C-alpha cells in the first residue's frame, strides 16, 4: 500500500515545514519538499493543503474494561480505541492490574485477552503491582523482556491497590536495575480514608465531598515521598495525573536538583474545576475522578508547568462510567461513586482549542506533550511520536479551523454524558492514519475491529 500526503505543513515537536509525506507498507518511506513528491506512483493521494500533518496522539494513561467500585469501565478495548481514533489518538498504553496474592503473569494474560482482536489502534500495557514480593520482583524482569516496561504503584486505596513504602522502594530499586519506569499514584490514602469516614458520619454525602476529603496536601505529600524513595533507589519516577499546585512544586524542586522526575497532567485538571463537582443535585457525580478536580485558580499553575517542561505529558486517565447504572451507585454516598471520567476522544480537541488557539502553548509543544514525550518516556520512540523516515505512519491531517461541538451525541465513547457538553472546539483531524491506513476520514470510521496490535515497548532511557 503506497500513500502520498501532499501539500501539507508537517509539525513535529521541534520542526514546522511544508512537505509531502510518502508512506509505503505502513511506514514513512520518504519526505519530499512540497510539490516534489513523485506523481502516479501511489495508490492513494491525500490532499493536505491548508492543513497540518502531525504524529498521531499517544495516550499513555487509560483504563479500558477496568473493574472498579462494583462495576466496570463502560469502554472496552473495541469502543475505547475506536473513540480514541476519532479524536486523533493512534496508540494507547493501558493498565493491567494484579490482584493481591497472584502473580503478575496471570493478570497480564487477562488484559491481553481483553484487548486482542478488538483494538482499533495500537496499544501497550503498564502493569499495576498491588503485591510487591520476592516472586513479583523476579517477574518484573520477564515482563520487561516482553515489552511491559513500566509498573504503576498506588499510595491510595488501602486494602485494594495501595502498597506500603517498603514495597514501593523495592520495586523502584528493581526498576532502576532493569531499565523499567515506576509510575506513581501519589496520594496518602490512609488519612484520606479517615477524612471520608468523618465526612460521611456528619451526613456529608454529596459529590463535592469527594474533593474536600482528598485535599491537595495529600497529593503533595505523596509526591514528595515518591520522589524521595526514587532518589534513594537511584531510579526515575513518573507521577501520574498530577492535579495540584503543591504537588507540582515538589516535581519542580526535584527537577531543579537534576533528579529524573517526570509528570503528566490531564485535560480535566486544565479545563474543569471543583465548581463542577459542586453542581446541584447529583450532577457533580459526572466529575468525580481521582485525584479530584481542584480550584480553577490552579489551572494556571498546570499550564505554566507545561510551558516550562516541568510537566512533560498530557494523558487522559480515561476511565468512563455511565451516570445511569454506574455513577448512581453513589447517589447516597460520594464514597461509592465510581472514580473516573471519559476523555480519550476529547484530549486533542481541548488542547488545541484551549492550548494552541488560546496562546498557552505552541503547535510544536502540542505535538510534544500529546505524542513525542510519551513516546520517548515509555519506550515507543522513534517508531512512534514523530514524523521521520522509518517511523510508523501513525499520522493526523489536522484542520486548524474544523469546528466540533463536544457532546454525548457527537462523541463515540460508550458513556451517557460528556463533561464538556455543548462546548464548541476549533481544530480537529480530517484524516487519522494508523500504519498508513486511514481509520477515520471526515468523522467516518473506516477501520475495523482488530486493526490495532500490541506494541512491545523499549526500556526507559530518557536522560
């Protein structure tokens, strides 16, 4: 299959230039000066005049088909990856979850079975470790050889996902030895549980108390502790879904000291706030995620972190639950509302409209935080995350003036609401290519179930 994308402006994390891009057998085969691409030698020619050609998005934090709080995330690997493709994301890294007492292998196999033959775009896995012991420490090495090169640990959710500092430290030591990366959910879960119990005892059951009982100091403390443990272990650490100004300060201080500390934030923390959680009635349940939404004033801190490279990535933490039959499990107690929001489809729309068009970030930085940086941090680069000869032809033809209204009716995630209902965004993909195949064209899905494949990732080598 030979495809030529002609007349567009290529945008990478470091360059912007006019060029024609030739694709052969799923790879970028050549990049020609604009208008110099050979004619008559291609099966398909895509006219990108007036548009940008960018690497496909990489979402390094999703939870598809994930059990949580007595229910399961409403998007599986078929619906979630198809929605991702509609929004311009061509690779996901999802989380396989170990059950306490079981080997890692058992649950990695479960997640492979969830995804195989279903995904619309490529995918990889992180491994969530809930039980760090001699056996699982040894298993880490085998998983790394299979391309599972990052492991997530929780300081929150006691009795379910949380591991203690000793386990965290052992896993970090091992990760440093074998080139793996530890991803940290950094909130101090034990005091949070005390605050939750105290709030419920006072009859405080509304969704807004989800944020009140998870104050930013708990995230700041967890972030500081994770950085200290990683420093002692002589290992890099990646803070997932950073939401708060005080937690960001811990990352900035560590990076200023030269420590290999990395962090992501998510669109919900850039565009939503605890005011949404406090909406009348049970409406705030739509916005229950962990860490919780913060005061709107903190959004400027996160944008500054993105500009100064103290935040490297914007991922989604996509973990959707429908209001009817799922979120309403918590109608009498905020503590029973499944934690999570939909976002895998809307990430690029929001960051272009609210970031690039709003003057907060450049086009090149947009590509970096949505594609290139996650590719480098998580061992996908240079096959993904850039436009270069030999790279996978995971590409977007991006129309900077394309208008789209975000709504449950216009989006493709399998969830009965949108957190951004009615918001018009400007900028979006006209064509989404995965391995050189057009999977979405002008809003129409052209791919098929099983197009996406498991991707073995390399070890962490970003210095």
